[in-house]
C-alpha cells in the first residue's frame, strides 16, 4: 500500500498554516513533524527543508497568527491600546497555545507586534522616559496574564455551560463564612452575569488611568 503524496509545491507558509491547524486542535503536545508530514501528505525530510525544528515552527506559527490578527486601528492613543489588547485577548481565546508560547519565551518575535504599538501610545500619553518601561510592562503582564487565564478556564470546562458553572461557584461564595470572607460573599452575585471581554477591557482602563496620571505629572 502506498501513501498518496502532494504534487503541489510545499512552502514554509503552507507548513506553518498546517501547524496552526494541528495546534488549534491538540495544542503544543500534539504537534510533531511526523503528524505534520501526514497532514501535508509529504515526508518529514521535505518539512525540514523549510523549518529546522519544532521550536522554530512554533515561533513561526505564533507570529503568523498574531500578524494576521494585528490589523487594529483606532482614533486616539487610549483606543489603540485597547484595540491591541482585545486583539491579543481574542487571539489567545481562539488559539490558546499562542498564550503559552508568548509566556514561555518573553523574547518571542511576536511580542514585538504587541510591544511596539503599546509602547508608542504610552509615549504619546506623555509618560516620562523613566516610567515608560514600567508602564508598558504592566500592560503586557495584564494582557498576557488575563488572556491566558481566560483561555485556560475555557479549556478546563469545554463541555460545561458557563452560566451554570459560574452560578454554582457564586452560590458557593455566597455561603462562605461571613466573618472570614465578607468581600467574597459581597461580590458573589456579580459572578454569573459578568462578561469576560468587558471585564478585561475594564482592567485595561484601570491601568491606563494610572498611566495617564503619570503622563500628566511629567
């Protein structure tokens, strides 16, 4: 029995696109060159002609996904930061492995696609040079952390109704000891109806409010 092979030209772009498809289904652990070769109906050797190893492939796949998504445009500085943040949030929500790659390799080339526009807007808000790195780092840490946690939550409960799950957690919070957990009991009723994207943007706005104050003080 023979395996049918592709007759069209294999390219780096096609390999990366196929890797993204596998990563979206099975994550980092599911991506192997043997599986990728089968997906592309070619031999592993042909893939190695375009990509040296899995690390390079993951880097290329992450960059490709973010590059395709980073088309955000906005009217002013704050809107641009919010737009970029939402692109990252939605990208990691759709491709959870992207968040893992960005967190695992801080020097990842794809990070520059996030860092550069945010950094420019922080500068445009008038933040003093000494405070710019800290301001951008705070935004990046929140964007990647919150986006990654949102995607992780979705993966943990793929077949569970979100509202039902949050309602059950809310009931548990409401029944906690009032002396030990007064605040948690107080906010329990807000849990089931909250919107993840709106809450994410509210966090961005809180950080930006502090950054604007730095700019005004400069």
